[in-house]
C-alpha cells in the first residue's frame, strides 16, 4: 500500500504551478495571471498537505507534487495548469486570493474547502487534549458553523467562480472520514468521539453537496474511496496526530491523494 505517483519537480508544469501562485491564503485582492485551462483551488486537502514532496514557493501553503491536482494534470497532459490551493484556506481566502487564474478559457476547476471554516483544526485539538466530553462539544460547535456562516461563504465563492469561469466544469470534492471505528488504535480517542468526528464530516459533506448542486457544480463524495483506509485501519491513507509535524496531522498521505482523491476526480472529469 505504499504506491504513489511521483511527478518530477523539474517539469515545466510544476515550476509554473509553484512559482506563479505563491500568494498566502489570506492575500488581499486577486492576483492577475493568464487564464488556465485547469485551476485547482482550495485548502490543505487540495494543496496536498500530508503527502510530502512540497514544491518551491511559499512554504506555508505546503503544495505537494503528490497532490491529486498535480497528479491529474500530469496524467491528462494539462499544459495550462494553475495550482493556487493553499494550506489553511477558507472560503473567503479562496475568494480573495485564488481566483486570479480563472477566465473564459478555463475548462476545469477543482475545489476542496469548508473544513477550515468549520473549525475542524480546533475540533481535533479539543478532541486530542480534552477527552470525549470536550470532543463532542467541539463537534457540536462545528456543526453550528457549518449551518450558518459557511453556507453564505460558499454561496459567495461558488457564484464568483461561475462568474469568472462561465464555461468551466466545476468539481467540488468532499472530505473522507478520519477514523476507522473499532480499528487497531489502542490509544487516543474513544470510539464514541471518533464516531462524532466522522458524523461531523458527514454533515459537512452533505452541506457542501447541497450548495454545489444549487450552483450547478459536480460534487464528488470520497468517503467510499477512503473506506478501510482511515486512521486506525490496517492500511491508513490518513495521517493521525503527529506532535512533531502537527500541520501534517489528519490529512491524506501520498497514497490517499493518489488512490483516494485522484480516482474520485477521474470518475467525473
């Protein structure tokens, strides 16, 4: 289960992706660039945090040569590929700092966003440090955020994407479950807390799917693709908590990008 596709960092494709779009997730204004045929927007799951082999450019974005957008662009021979996805980006960050490459000539847009808006990083901190009771409370707070501000933020973002790229096929990808229940983890969260976290992911995916459908976008559910490869499974494609590299925690590994997200995108593109 160690297989992953490696894209050479010396290729013109990756150099363009790494060097042209180096703005932070919270950049003010929209960078100006020529419209690209394929534009990969979004947060850490699109950037490839956790997959390693990070590209040159702004280190905080942690864009990986093993991220599914790079793998898809390389496999399909995309010659006009923009990769502004960035670690930590929320919907407003994508709206403010990642839409520059979109244009009338854009044919494919992919996007993962919503986890940061829902506060999943804070949820997992509470779960890791506070035990089951605090974990359940943190998940409940995240659910409230999903049903309030995030809905409005996604609507603004989705409308802006369509306005800037009227001919594009827009693919919104969801998030996988983090935990395999009754798995092999003997330490860490109890299954009750793990189930609550997974239920939070279910709620987030369902809300994102509804907003995507209302805007005429394609939603791709990746939970089945990751089934049996969550944290605590025998062959995980998700990283557990890593105190030495906390940013990498709870993100897909290189196999998760190549065997989870990439086939899911291939089904609809």
